C-alpha cells in the first residue's frame, strides 16, 4: 500500500497528533511536488486493504479484485486533470450548521426487542469469541 | 383499476366504488400472478396489508381522510419497517426484522397509505442494474431479458408493471432516476435533506436521498407531499417549509428558461435516446419555455468523484455489519477476526465488497489527500458549475441515461462500464440538487427518460414541468405488454 | 547517565449529561447490561446521530476555564476501526477541528513555584462500550459486550508534552480533575470511569530538543496508578536504552497487581483509523450568544479563588490551596468565615478536625454531618468564651455524631465555661487547702507544681473553668 509517495498534508496531523511526530512524507506537499496516483493495485495490496476492511478474500480471488479495483482507480484518476488549488473541500451538499438536541433521556429500555435478532447473547450481553487485550 | 391515477383511486375510494381492501387485494393478486416474471418484490405484506386496508376503510367511512388513505404503495427494502423484514437486498440482513420504522414509512402510514411489500434492490443500493441483489436480479417489464436499472429497480419495475400505484426509492447516484428512465416511469430525487434519512439504511450519507417512483408526476406529488419535511432525528434534514406539490402541478411554464448542458449531449449518448430527448425539449418549447445551451464543465468528472466519495462513506457506513449485534454471522468463528472477516465476506456480495475496499483504500493513510480530499474539492467545483448555471436558467434538461435498458449480464463483469451508466445522474447527488426523470418517446420500443434538474428545493417546479409535459403527451401512460 | 522524562497526558472525562452525546438513551451508571443502549447506540441499520446541546455547553465551559480558544466552527469525524465494543465500526470524534483549541493549566510544584502546562486541545467524542471477559459470566472462550456506556459523551483533554516527572503528571491530572468538577462539567468519579488517563512517556538526554520514542500507557483510572505506571515505564525505558536496546512505539497497559506495564497484544498492528468528516453530522457552529450563555455562570476558578483566599482572608498559601481543592469545600469555608468573622480559625477547624473526620468516614464535604452553619456556631461559642478550645473539640465530636448544633450540645452536656471568678476562687481555695504539701513545694520555688494545681482545678470543674482565669487566680493565691 505504500508503493507511491503518500500525500497527506502536515496540517492533518497538527495539532491533534501531538505525540506522533509529523510523518516524513508530510513535507513533500510543502514543496508542491506532484505525484502520480498509483495506477495498479496488486494482490498483496488487496490483502492489506481487505484486512483493514475485515473482509476474508480468498487468495485466488485477490487477482480479480486487484484488476477491478485498479480499473476503478484508473477511472478515478481523471480527477487529477482538474486544478483544485485553493478550492474548499465540500463535505456536504447543504450549507447548514449542526442542530442541537435538548439533553433529555427519551429512549426507554428495549433490550428484549433489540436482542431478539442478535446472533448470540447471554445474560443480556452480546457474545463474541474471546478478545485478547 | 391498476391503470388509474392516485387521484382517481382516491376519488373512487371516497365514493366507495371499491374499498381499500378490494383495491389492496387486487394489487396483491397482481403481484402473486405477475411478479414471478419480474422478481420486483423481496417480501409481500399480505395479511398486514389487508389489515391496514381495513383500517383505511374505517377511516374512509368516518370521512376524515387525506388523498393517500387506503392507497396501496410499496417501499424499497432499504427503509426500515418495524416488525417486518428489512433486507437491503443483502444476505447480511436476510434475517433482519427492523425494530423500528423509518420516518418515511411512518409518515406514509400516518397518511393512510397501505404497504403492499418491500421491493427488490441492488445490495445496499450499490448497483445500476438490480443484478447485485442477494434475491436475484429484477427484470425489466418492457423486455424481460433486460435490466430495470438500479438500485431502485424493484420499485421501478413494480410501478411500470402496475403491481403498485407508486413506490418509494432512494437515489445516491441515480438510483431513482436511472431505473425510472429504463422502466418508463416518473422518478423524483428531491433536494438532499428534503426527506428524512432516519431509518433509511445508509449507503453514502452525504449523497443518499429518498424519493418516489410513480406513473406520473401528479402521483409522485401526492406521495412527496407526505414524505417531505423536517425531521429532528436526522441532523442533515432541512428545516425548510414544504410547499404543496399537488397545488403547483398546473402552474404556467411560459417563459421558463431551460438550459441544455452541452456535456450531456456528447459522445456516448445513444442516437435514439438523443432523438427522443430533443423531441421532448421541442414539446417544452411549444409550451412556451425558452431553451438555451449551457455548460457544466466539471460534470464529466462526476463519476470519478462519486467513486471516491460514495465508497469512502460506504466503507465506514457498512462497518457496523460485523456479525455481533444483528445480521449475518458466519458459522463457527475461530476467533474474533475470523468472525468479522468471514461474516462480512459471506454476508456481502462482490460489488459491495469492491466498494468497501475502494473506500477503505482512498481513506487510508497516505492516500486521503490524493483521493478523498481531492474528490471533495472537485465536488465543490461541480456544485459551483450548477450555481452558475442557475444564474442563467431555471432548470436544466438532458437525458437521464446514455442508453436504454441493456441486457441482463451485459455489464456485470465490468464494474466501470456499469458505473458509466450514471454519468448524467450523479452530478445532482454530488451537488445535492433535486432532479426528476420523466418518460418520453421510447427508442426502439424501450423507455427513455428526460432528466430535469432544478435549483435547491425546487421540487414543485420539477413536478410542475413534468406534469405539464404529461398533460400534452401520453408516453407515461404506456403499459408494458403482459402487464396492461 | 542522566535522562529527562517527557510526559503528555490525554484525559478522557465523562461529561455530566442526562442523555448520551448522540442519542436519547440515559447515561446513568450501573444499569443492567444493554438496557441503556438504544438503536443509535447499537448502530442499528438506518439510525442517525443528533448532537446533545448540553455536551457542547459543557465542553465550551471547559475551554473557557483553561482560557482556550473556542472554535466557532468545529467538525465531527469518524475514527474507523473494528472492535466488539465499538458498535458502528467507527467512533464519532473530532479530528482536524476540535471544539477547544490551545489553553493552559497551572500546577504548583513541590518547591512552591508555579508551572504552566499547555493544553493542546480538547475535543468531544463518544465513549465505547465495555467488554467483559469473566468466564463465570460469559462462558469460556467468550467475551460479552455491554453497550450501556457506548455513546456516553466524553471530553478528551490533550496536554502538551510539558510534564517532566510522574509527580508533575499527577499534579496536572489532579488539577484538571479539580477543574472539571469545579465548573460542573463532570462528576470526575474515577471508580465509575468518569475520569480516565492515558500517559505518553518518553525519555531523552537533558538538553536534547528532539523527543525520544514514546510509549502510551492506556486507561489509568487513579492518580496513584498514574504515578506508579509512569515511574515504572520511565525506569523500563532507561534500563532498555542503557542496556543497548531499542524502544518501540507502542501502547501498553499498566498491571496494578504486578506494578508493571506491558505491551498490548491486540494493538500490535499499526492502526490506520481513516479519519474523515462524519457525513451524518454538520459542522458545529458556536456563536457569541451560545458562548455567552454557556459561560455566563462559570464559577470563580480554583486559581483565582486561591489567590483571593490568600489576599482577602490572610490565609497561608497552604491553607488557601487546601480550602480551594473543591468548590464545595471553598464554599463551606467562606460560609464559616463570613458567619464568624474568623477566617483563620475557620481554616484551622476545617483543615484540622473537619478534614480528619471526613477522611476517616471517607465522605465528601457535601455529606458532612457538621454543616458550615454548625461549625460557625461552634467557633462563635469558642470566641465568646462560652467554651474552651479543649471543650470545643468535644462539642465538635458530639455534633459529628449527630447530637445537635453547638449550643444544643453545650446546653445538654452542661459544657459552658465557668467564668464566674467567685466560683473559680472557691474551687481554688478548696484545692489549696487540701494540698498543703504541694503549696509548700511551689512556694519553695518548684514552679512545676503550678501545673498540678491547674490540673486539679480543671478536674474539679470538669474542664469548664476558664483557663485564663484559673491561671490568674491560682498565681495570686499561691503567691499570697
């Protein structure tokens, strides 16, 4: 997943990630170096992405996904053609501010209803294979 | 009965020409008899539908009723319906009985509408052909070797085949308009925030919007009147007054300025489709509208932008399906990671997994700026194009889709070719604008849709324009053979 | 070799709201598992978050209290990772644009100097649920998930790496703890997890600018563990580096039983949280009006109060500090001081008898049997000579055990001081007459015997004779 120069800007890490020193690559953008987006993903990259997304992808299907995802990224790469210098990123279609809710408990206990379709419960708890910390 | 408009059905119900129970039974019988050819319903409400029809009949007797009292409708299976299966077209939610109602379901029920059942759809609304559904593809009533479009393909096919008078749908990149166009029905995607998203299973939260598929703009207006409006449970719901859409249907359109974006009439547009669209635009000229060419220079980038933004949001929205609290859980998980990975790999189909992976990738460390942030910036440019356009014109018209319905299986092996089907519809989602698809003259026997995009909260204008066209043409009344 | 310790703290404090940050489920502690987890907290399909106004108000109050800039526009982001106690597969937090920007907190070092600790930011976020591993409860090989806590509002307060010792870290943490309780944004209850600390620890040679490799010790819920965990971690790092080893940046857990930190197995892989703005929430805008309303009733803050107690009441730095530990204690003191006009006496009594009794009973000032009015009543009787200091302690104990206020205790036990000189003289005459030998010794110059006579008088008066008068009269009579 890191075969090309990553380009997350320094600003994304400051000041929040005070204790993670800014990553070395962050400086790239300061010098306005241009990058070419990766044009292909290989099966190894697919495995890494699938792990992050918690998807079990059979080894024999990784190749196929690699081709599909690469084709999609090729389509996406058309964005590079347009200059977006100074454009404010648009996170949302409407220019509204967050509305606030009064602090009142309104939700009654509906555990029985919510757990009726749960795959595995015991003693009111949702059960999963043991988590090791 | 099944060819009547909602206004006619409502009038008949009031006059007791037939009862809501009889009307509901009629539609249930049609579904029973005809849907095996279409696969447009995932589940049919049957007894529950008749029970609500009975309640509607009581209300009709008491006289205190609205236009939708006793009118059967169908919901796309993306809307949560309390106590009733809500699958989102996915194996992941095959067993999921929603413990609550979506706002739209609640509102339409409160207006007296009778839910006939839940319509088929692309899995988690990801698809343009209704072929990614866990419940199998839906076929197009006009030609059952062809796709109905997607993701609201079940709703579009059911309405076209007169299996219900109208149905709800959702539109993230064209999922109402594209199947409406391919099935020859009227489909409106309102402004982002116009209809509540509460209880509507999320695909891409900043793009998803609920709307209606119906046989005419007038029918759609009756439903939208009940659906639109502020919902305190949805932070992105717009607190903007809702006009009476039915009232505005007959407004005069003389002098209205229509813009035709040159980017929507270029290479890739089927010549038959283009001819039908131009004919429809001429009709508007005859109705007194003024036509001019405009440009939306960044709109060709809407597909690339969409395939960053939508997968990114979907990769996060679909992380909740982990086999822990509800939904599919794999058999005998070896450990927690195995539980996650196999439940998700077995519960989701290939297209959903593709999009989750693309979304995961474009948000991951090192790629965020190049993909996600870049896409958000281009999205702004696309929205700016529209803002400038609406300084010159009142509405924008063009084809809804580049071609008519394509054969089943034609594009299932080529995701990118499939994605390009939404080339004309996606920009409205990115900008959050309302848009409608109106059936115009078919091309080689297959339906063609005219897309009209309006400025923010101009749904009344879109319905009015569609209605005026439908007043002087009959394309929207045509029924597919075998479903008359 | 000498090493400089560098510590930064991330403190998660639970905000004192009635309902959750994005849902209407209640936040009460100790409910049956999953009975306070509503559809939103469970991350059911189709649910949406709506932000709790009170959580925003409380965050703004904190920002003001540390003199930080309050963002007029802040953004909620999703932090994506899979964990059973994280129902949606992401936590709603704030990333690039937090609600509270840079601020400061002052701590007092051991030598009395004041050190300013930078606060980088504070942001709103939702808490996760709880994983239970007890096999007796959930069966072997399983983990049970309780989502009652999921969605509880948290304010994460991130400090600069300005702390240089475990003691400074504790002083800072205590100060933040004091502050959040002062301004009423959190109950700070550490047993219930309302105040949890993560410590980022690294070492470097003195004078080196660059920070060393850090480790993060997660989820410390007491000041004692905070101190011990950092202490252990610093020693571990020093030993490792001095023996030629290399530190790995990692997350560690503190084991209080073994008093050591160890790496977390589950966090081995590098996380990639894929933060992005939450599309279900819009930018949070805070205008001047909201800001004014949220902060108009901010109480006097601990530092200002300490200064004022020192200046206005003439208290020592120590007493001023002690009495401003909590707002309730400070209010108690001021009530007593105001009522009696005797701030120093009030400080002595509160810092002495009252605190001892509270500590012994392990209760807070708010639960004290002896109210400010009662203590003031006692001090007044001491001042007007009704009782002596010694009797006063006895009266205090009676008040503490619920026998009524000072006047009631004094009356019912007949503890008024005897100030009638005639009565005292009569007692003294009788004692002198009964102890001729001791009188002789005194008169022969054995001053120590004086104490014997005082003791006899107090015994005869059951401690109630006014000591000053006893001294005067005794001296006069013995000398005669």
